[in-house]
């Protein structure tokens, strides 16, 4: 019976790296299909399609590399042997891919491409290209920086406060948000300059749902809400570099890059509003910590400290006894 349940669990849940690889490559496949069937291929379509393909390929490639190196993915721990939770994961992934791909999908639609298109190079196009380059740089570099930091044995449990993480606690999230808004900025140009009209123009404007959906997802569903308060709670209860983490949160913006020398002096009211560090992210030990775990850890640490003191005293007494014995052995000869 147990073997049958294990076999069922394996059949329900493919390898974690399959989910990681499929998530990003779906963006690539969808962009290629919509571009191929668009009927026309202008520079704006090609650039926007390439941008989302680059983002999706880099994301899936990095996640695949990371899961192969680490050999595990705890996102599936509570879903691996449960059909409906695991099905929900895949359905949500489909919604994620469809929503975030909307700007490129609608831009490549024949209902849009049948209209005359403005030449690529408008102000919105240029701003979109610059923002994409900035976001792609931030997301790519920060992922590498964090991976390299955590790969060093001497950094185990420490706060990653190197590179881009000096300026923001989540540079990868900020970069990802910038990328999606940059693609939308490029995709909406035909409507913004009145080349595309009617329902097609309204559809292009409505694709802002994509970047907003991703932003909401990262800020309120699977990103910051799972990283900030739960991460602080875990560190506080385990005593894992809590003091250094607390100092890091006080001097480092949660999302928007900002000089730490200035952020540490920013009033709390501005941090909670302008800098997006909403109360739902803030960890209060008195309200959110399991004080039982804290007392248990402190007791263990106290026992360990007392044991160390006792061992030290015993060692000192033994050394003193040894010294006396040596002196006693040398007394007759004197």
C-alpha cells in the first residue's frame, strides 16, 4: 500500500526542474507562435517578442541551473503527493503566463497588425528599451550575486548584503517589474500615437493587466509576503544572525533601490508608504514570533554556555592540580 502511494505521488508530481523549465519556456513558445501568426512583422513586434523571450529563457535557465545544483525545491513539499493542490499550481502558472504575455500577444494580433504602425524608435520605444536593459541587468546580476554568496560555506545563514543587495533587499523583484512595464510601454505605442484605433487600441491599453498582475503577484502573493515577515520570523526564532538582519532591514529599502546611507534616516511613515514597506511585511517579535521556540532556544544556548563555563572551570582546576602535583614531585629533590 505504501509503495502504491509513493508511486502515485511520483506520477502526480514531475521533477521540480520540469516545472521550473516549463514556466519560463512557455513565454518563449507563446511569443514565437503569436509572432508567426501575426500576418505582419514590423520592428516593434520583433523587439517586444525578443524581449519577453529573453526574459523567459533567462528565468527558466537560471531556475533550472539552481535546482540542478541544489537538488531540491521546497515549493513542492506540500503539493507533491496531493492532486488538487498540485493541479492548482499548474493552473495558476498558466494564468501567470497568459497574463504576463498579454502585451506581446495583443501586439502580435492580426487585429492590431492590420493597422499602419509607427516606425520603431518613438519616445516610448526608446524608454522601453532603456528600462528593459536596466531591469534585465538588475534581475540577472542579482540572481547571480545571491547564488554566489550562498554558495560560499562561510556565508551560510548570513544576510546577503553584497552588490545590488546593498541598495534594495529584492533587486531581482524590482528588475522583473521594470522589465514587464518596459515591454508594455513598447507594445502600447501604436495606440498611444493613434495609429491603432477602436477595439484594438483599447485592447492594447488593457494589456497593462500583465505588468500589474506580476507586480501584485510579487508584492502580495508569492514574493515579498513569503520572503519578508516569514524570513524575519525564522531568523528571530532561531537566532540566525538576527541582529545583522535587523540592521540590514533598517538601512536597506525593501524594493525601490535607494542609497543605504540615506534610507537609514528616512522617517518610518515614508518607508511604510513611499518606499512600499507596508505593515504586512514588517515583523514584530512581540506579535509574530513563537515565544516558546525563542525560550527553548535561549535555554539551549544558556545550557551550552553554562556547560562551557563548567568545562572551563574543570579544566582550570585540573591544570591547578597538575601544577601542584608537579611542584610536589620536585620538592624532595630540592
